[in-house]
């Protein structure tokens, strides 16, 4: 076995050899495994850790690794059927039943099988993440005086000030709450603004994670169509009148999944319509830092031009850094801020201080603007490679809009296309794609696909992934 053999290779070899040892028997020492298989001590350690996690091996500090003894047979399973009644009993007849469906989210979070190209990912590939800068920031943060103590409940003042400056306008640090990422902030916002059973207006199509939050809270998502210029104001006004809703959730910048940017003339209209309806606008500004190199000047967040407290603003550092760097901000003004604060404290207490300190270290370092410039150039290049590949090999798929920000493309399938069949065929050919159905809160007008160009290792994988997708298309058509 060569030095470059993977942890998985070594773990599989050791797994096959376990029958040589009796239960409780000692395995060869780490040093002997290093010499025998010509791998590093780290590889041996990780392979043994994998077998330990599988329950096949037990490690004892200072003594070595041993074959695990057979597990004690499990007791007979109990009868949990009663829970079906308990979980579906909502008490009042007018309450919308809660449904907790994470399938639309797990598509973007799940790691595809080995060898499968990931066009379904919701986060940038590790090669696009500022891993060294984050590690250095976390190391420096951990040495700060008081870094491991309890932070202020609203978040570190310096971090709140940084987010306020990023939003701009008249937003102040006093109107910012530090949150554990965008998903957590959206959950807090919807719980604060709408009671169970209430309608909530959403863009159509929209982010499945937000739909899951709303339904889990017993809310009723009502779709408002978007086009290449964002949500349609006339239809938004109609939806407010028809439903009596008091909340509209939108993504004005590089909307997920369409990539649309709310047109300048529509921005004040959306705020006016919501204000006249006595409603809040939840602005999910999720990918402002994933702008492409060829984009022009970005519009300010809606919150920056909102003196009346109509907008509850959500943003996060996560998309531009790492899935595990879950630091974001929830911004509002007026009495609603206290309700948001109270719900967040009850739910999570606070965001861990070391992570907040690391965020401050990161955004204040010279590495941060360098990373954003590199990310901007790389996202543009990947977008162009995927766009060219789709036009060359899959001209049957319609690409109505090429975004100048974000990390994916939104394609419309020809009428009559079996969307689930295409998704399954793609996986068989070695490429994971995201079906469009979960992005609609009601019946979709047509089949769609969302293809991510950020979750892969580089342009080569994009080219190969499009080639494989062509094979899947030929299989189902």
C-alpha cells in the first residue's frame, strides 16, 4: 500500500482482517500499522477512529486498539404508535397542522456518494473557503481575554457595529442581534411575526428551508410569483388584500433559486405595499458576499432605506465562509426588536462567544477582502463554464436568467419532463442535482432544476458533470 492510500482504504483493509482477532483481542500497534501499510500516523489514527465509530474497535489510551466485543442484544422494541396521535393533535380546529419536512433542506446538506459530482450543494467547496484565515482567526480569538466567557445576550458590541455598517443607511448597532446563522435568524423572525395558523406571503419559487420553517411553525405559505426583476408588486398587493397576511419573506438580491435582483423601481413599491397592509418584510440577504466579478454596483439592503421599521433584515457570514461558521445578524427597529430578542434568548441563550470573537478577527483581517475578491472571480468563472456547457450539451433546457451573484443556475425543463425521473437518472450517471418542486409552496408551473457550480472542486468537475447530465437526459427523454 502506497503512502498516498486514503483513510478509507486502510479502514477497509483492517475491517477485513478483524476476524483474525478474538473479541477483546489486541490489534497491532499504531507504529506497526504505519510500517506495514506505509502510511502516516495520522492516517492510522483516523482509520481506527472510523472503525471505533462503527463499533468494531475499542481504543484505550496507553493500551492500544482492541476488537470490540459483541454487543448485548437489544431489548424488544416498544410500541410508539401512540405518537402518531399526539403529534397530529393541534387542539384548535382553526390551527394549521404543523408539518416538519426537512427534505428540501437535506438535499443541499447531504454529502453525495463517493464519485458523484455535487451539483446539489448549498455551500462553496472547501477549496473556495478561507480555511487558513478561519483557523488563524479562531486561534487568535481563543486567546482573547474573556473569550470563553458568557457574551452579551445581543452579541458582541463590536460585531453588531460591523454588521450595522455593512447594512448601511441609518441602521445602528443597537438594532442588531447576533444570530447563529441565517436559518436560525429566519426561524426567530417567523416565530416573532406570525402566530400559528397565520398566512405568510413568500416568493414563488423560493428557498425550501424557509418553507420548512414556516410549516413547522404552523404557518400557511402563500406564493407570490417573481420574474427576472423580482417579486411582482401588483400581485403582492393582491395577496395582502386576499389573505390579510402580516408578513412577506423575500430575497431581493440574487434570489434563491431564480437569481433575480429586485428592480430599483420595485423596491420602494414593495415597502409601500407592506406598510399600507400593516405588514413586515423579512429580507433574507443571504448571498450579498457571493457577488460575481462582473456584477455592477449592488443595491443597498431594503433595511438601509426603511425608516419606519417595516423590514426585518437577516444576513450571515456562513455562505462566504463555511457551513460551520454559523454567525449572522437579525436587524429590526421599533417594538418588534424586543420580541425578536426575547424569542432568540429563550431558544438559544446566545451565540457562543469564541465563534463571535473569531468572526470579528476574520472580518477585521487583511485576509477577508482578499478572500472575497478571490471568491468573486472564481464564482464568475465557474458560472461561465457551467453556462457554456449547458448551452452546448443541453440546449433543450431553458436558462432564462444568468445571475451576477450567488452560486447556482435555475433551469426550466421542457413541458412533460418527468422531474423525479431525471433526478434519479442523474444520480445513476454520477451527478447529484436538485429538483425544482421543493422550491414551490403550491403547484409549480413547470419542471425545474437548480444546479450549483460552487460545491464542486473546479471547472473540470463542472464540465464532466454536464456531460453526465446529458447522459441522464438522454435516458429519460
